């Protein structure tokens, strides 16, 4: 996520609060508006009755399919508590305000057929029988731009049904739909018609039969629903844009409403959608079907190396690249349009694509993306399984948090790598030189190296890898897939710090300066003197690594203040003090007791006592590693080291599937070997087709029920 440079976000619930309120109702040629938190209407009673009773019945069946959407009053706060689909709850509240309590009229009619809402059809239809079995009522609700062509009549100013002319439709689009979109209201059209004679639900099972059923309806009302932006979304979008990330909104709503929300959230500006403006983006806002047609759709290409499945590719990649540079809003988007956008963006090796989704149909795009974000509240189980991250609060601000932590993790890995490599280079150089010089004792023995490794591998990892993220991370540009984990700046720091450390240690090994190592006394043997030299080398080597941790905290060329946010990481402070204190105690433990017995330091670490003055000098020389690193940042440009490259390349999807993480997941005793979307009769429309190691394939009601009773298979995802 830290390298993401493209975010394709949903609108409802992610950018907006998904707390909807009916603000306006257009019916009988006039508009009822909300004033003082109350919906004011002056419609005729027959119109209100058909609007409310019809909708409530329709809504009741719909929420039963979706599981118990209701409105209750919280006993503690006295406030309205909504459970279920936000749009449905908003319309239930509207009915209550118009004097129709949904609890009293839910069972007025018997449902004969229900065609659920579909992301492609953008509408829902329910058929009810009246008291007479020879008359049926069809209630339809959905997107106005989709449903208007199906309307043949409208309730006029007098409350009577009159024909709906083409001029009337254009007037509705201009006076109601366009206005609602400009204000930021989501429009929903409610209509109905009556059918006389017999009705057989089995005759309606295809798209053609649905359209026949939904044709020639009477327009009851168009409602304008407000779904306000989440707090802080505009600022979060701005942060992403400043961080070098292109934020795009992919929504199923109509293009006018999508533009309005995009402008409010800062995804696009008014100038960028104004053809007369010099900043106009020709492809800034597009319909999903137009986008799909322009880019040539999807084509099948030969499979990647190691795979036997053909891969999807963009039909016209050149046109896609031109569109992708400008595209900010994709309206009336279908799942295949979203998948096409993600596929095209991923074809550019520099792109790292993050996508949000909540529905079952979003699963392909979530799985295709580099980072798939599923909604924890409104997301389906299938969407969550296909994603890599679940947003528990469905909030776009949480994506910014993930971005910040993703960049922080990558940066902390770099910090630790630079520290560890500098330790290794110095230690290896000393060992090689000592071996060539044929010293009787190595400057750093095995026990001492174990202590160095403890500092290098454990304490330094805890200190540097736990650095908390800073706001500065959100001002940097994203790193690409092909960016080396060892940057030119790191190579510069690594070489300079290692040269300093090696030079200091070589000076002690061969020249033995007297201010650090007093001359050998007459009664001191050669072995004892050499042990004093080695003790000084060991002490100053460890101290240089401890102070080098400070330089690794801020290793970039523009970071000169190494104590920036120093006190925000208490782990670093504690580890720094502990390692420094333990090192001093190790040196002090080499003091020989008055009885002549060997001390702890002499027995374990093979060191001898050095004076206080020498310890202070060792500390001062070690501290200069910080000064030396800052001088190198000022005087040596990092571009001199840009030629140093580590052979790195992004993992393919096949390599990821066969990688370490995948093997760890598959190593579980009861692992999922495959996941396919299948139909399980009598359970729910879609479920996972799963195979568990050593257990039967779950593919029938009987097997599924047996699996739930089996304690080995009690899994929240199964439930």
C-alpha cells in the first residue's frame, strides 16, 4: 500500500456516510422540501397513499431478502436507529413523516413476484395481488435515467394520471434530475401500474419478460436523497493527491450526481469539467459503457510463464493510457468496467493499484488489484475474501491510514537494512584483515560477535522497525514496483559510514594510538597488551554501531536532524539506553578482583580492563560516526551511487501464488485448496465452494449442514 499511486474508490459508504435522508419529493408537478428537519408536502391523499403504501409493501419484501431492515427508537438516546439498507431506511422515514407507519401496512398485500435490484438493471420490481385475485399491482423503483423510458404516464397537478410526453421527460430531467444532482441529491424514481386478469410468476424469468412487466408504468414521484460526505474526506483526498496518488471515483450512480460528489470531495474541480476552461479534462468524467468501448474492452492474451490460464488485457492500450491520465470519475459503472480499469492500470509496471469494493460483483476487481479494500460493515463475505485489507469502518480516511503505515513499514525496513549492512561490512572487513595479518587472537572473538549479533539482529530490529509513521511520509511521492529496496542514498550512507568505521578500527589495530591504548609496561606480557588492544577495538566497534542507529533513523539526503520525533518512539530510547548500558557493564566487568580471580568479562568475553579516560575517548570517537554521516550528506551527492543496482524485479501473480506466504497459508491443517463462486440450493444465492484437506467437498445442503455440525469446521466464514 505504501507504493500505491492509484486509488479507485467507491462512493456510497466510503466517501459518503451512507446515512441517507429524503430531502425533496417531486410529485403532482410540485416539490415537497425538507424544512426544520421535517419533510413538508402538500400532495393529495390518494397520491400519498399509493406512494407510501405501495413503497412500504415493496420495501418490506426487499428487506426480508436482505435480512431485517427496520427503524426503531433507541431506548437510551431516544434517537432513530436504522438497521438495513440506507436507501430503504430513508424512504421508510419519509413514509412515517407522511403519516404512514410501515409497521401497520406491511402485510396489506400478498407478494406474487419480486425481481431484486441488480447493478446492471438499476431497478427493483415487485408484484402484489389486491383483495381481488384478478387485479395485481406492479411497483417499480430505481434510477430515473434508466426508468424514465419505461414510464408512459404521470400523476399530474390534479392528482390524476395523465400521459407522459417526451417534452415532459426533458422537463423532468432539467428541472428535477439535473437540479438534484447539482445540489448533491441522489434521485430515485418510484412508479407503479395495475394488471388485470391472471398473473403467472413463472412467465417472468428473463430480462425480456422483466422489461415487458416494467413497461408503461405511471410515475408516482422522484425523491431526492442526501448522503453527506464523511468528515475529513476532502482533506484525505487532498493528502492522497499531495502524496502523488491519483484518486478516482468509480460509482454506479448517474454522471451528474457523481460529478457533484466528486467536486465536493475534491477528486475533480469545476474547471476540469468545464469545456470552456483551459484546465478542462476531456476524459475527466465518463460513463462506464463509453469507457469500455473507447478502450476496446478486454481481450484474452497468452498466459504468463508458469501459468496455464490466459490473462486479460486491454484491447486498445494506447487509448487507455490517454484516458487514464485524465479519468477521475467513472459513472454508471458495471463490475466489468471496474475490472477493466484495474486491469489497464496494472498493465503499466509503474502503477500500484488500490481498489475498494463491497459487493459480490466487485470480487474480480478486488482480487485483480494490487491492494483490494473490502468494506467491513457493508461488504459481502465474498468481497472480503477477495480483498487483502478490510476497512472496519468503511471510511476513506482509513485508506490514508493504511497508506501512511504502508510507507512507514517500507521505510523502517530500509532503515534496518542500512544499519545491518554497515555492521556486516565493517565486521567482515576486520575479520578478513585480521586473518591476512595472522593475529594470534581475532580482534573480535566469537562470544563478542554473538553480543554484536544480538544488537544487530534483535535490538536494532525492534528499535528501527517500530518507528511510528510521521506526517512527512504523506508528502513524499510513492515508490514504484521497480524501485530498489536499497536506494542510491542508502548506498552512499552505507559506504561512507563503513569507510569511517573500518578506518578507525584499522588505525587501532595497526597504529595503536597512545591516547586510546597506553604503551605496554615492562611487566605486561605481549598477550595481555594485545588483549587490551582487542578490548578497545571491541568497545569502540560496538559503540559505533549503537550511535549508528541514530543516523539510520533519518538517512535521507534532506534529513539532517537525527532527533526528529525521537521521543515518539519509546522502544528506541529504551533499547538505546539498555544496549549502551550493557556494553559499559561488560567492559567494567573485566576489572580483576582483589583476590586475583578472573572477572566475568575476562572469563566470558576474553577482555581486559581499560581506564575511564580510554572509555571516554572511545565514546567520543564512536559518536563522531553521526557527524561523519551528516558531512557525507552535505558533500557527497547520492547520484554518484545511482549506478549501483541490486537485481530485483516484481513478482508475477504466479510467483506470488507459489511464494512463501501462500505456502504458509496452505500449510494449515484445514486449509482452503480452492475457492469458486457456486450456487448452493436453499442456503443463499452465492457461496464459496470450498475443499478442506482431508474433508469432503462442500457442495450440497446436506454436506454443508454436516460441515456446520462438525466442530472441526466451526468457522465464522462458514457461518
